[in-house]
């Protein structure tokens, strides 16, 4: 596998430090509109026009914005690694892997108002394993081996191209490392995760509004004491200063 989830060429300019105040304001404004009940497509279009955002910036703003009551509810149900011990964990497979693959390739990842990390890859209905896939799986595996959930179940969307192939790869790597993983294909992963007991690993907004406790695996990896996600082969560093665009509001600029 030689393909990578590379950063879009324009991202270094579109998400540079001089663009952050405008993006923060756009996320805050869209979040307020959503809180008032404005339809999301109309509100997002209006905010994008007002702040003269590019299509790529608009995508980031939409992925980060959230009405404050919903964001607060999500933050209240978020758990950390120490809270996984002895509890069942269900992983939104494609969601978790693609986000970490993007981070490892230093492609842009954004942090939303709810604190969740989300990629801007725009992969829908098809999936190809890339150079970072095995590193991402291994990083998650080592992290969870230390966290010791009671059970670990990966759910993959059956309609997605290559879902069966990824399932086989997950099971093969789990067997090689001695990880006890269950990997299942499901027709509606979002519905299954929303109704499932245990902790859910995802950053999908709809699932986060309907599930119980959840964990952001990329956030947990960044908070872990390990600085790199190595394995057999070269080490791929997680250097968040190169790719993470934090639009959560935690460092939002003050308004005069």
C-alpha cells in the first residue's frame, strides 16, 4: 500500500493562523443559529457567505459547529481511557480509522465544539486501505490493550466497498498481537451504535446525540504518554501542531 491520506495542497493556507479567528467566529455563529433552530443547510450557507469562506473552510465549520445544548450534553457523556476498564467498548470502525489515518498522514483534522476530532477526508461509500491503516490499527490496539475494556467490538458498514477486506485485516492484526477483538459488518452502524450499551468510540455527530458514554480515540491517543505510533516498519509521528485545527472554542478569540 503506497497511497496516503495526504493533506489538501491549499489547507496550509486555508487553515493558517491568520485564518483561525475568522473560522472561530464562523463556527460560533453557525452554532448559535443551530441553537435557534435554523435549518442547517441554510444556516451554513449564510455563515459561509458572510465570512467569505472557501468550500473547504465551510466543510470544516459545518463539522465543528453544534448548538450549545447538544455540545454540552456530548461533553458531559465523554469518557477517558481510565473509564474504559472493565466496560464493553464498541468502535465505529471507519470513522475511527479514517480520522487517525488522516492524522498520521498530517492531513487536516478539526476539533469541534463538542471536543471531538473529525477528518475532512470526505470518504463516503468506498474505502481503500492506505499506508497509515496498519499503523492506525496498531496504535488503537496498543492503546486499548493498556485500557483493558471488558470487550472490544468493531462495527463496519457492510455497504462500504472493502468492508469485508478491512474486517479480515483487523482480525489478522488482532490475532498476531493477541488482542481479543470481535469485528462485525452491519447494515446501519450508526443505528446499532446509538442503541448499544457500553462505551462508543466515534466522532459521528448523529451517534453522539443518541448514544450513551463515548470516547474520542484520537484525542485519547494524543493524551497518552507515547509520542509516536510506531510498529513494524517506519515510525509515524503524531505531531498535532502540523495538522490539528482546534475550533472547539477553547482558544476562541475575544470579540471587541
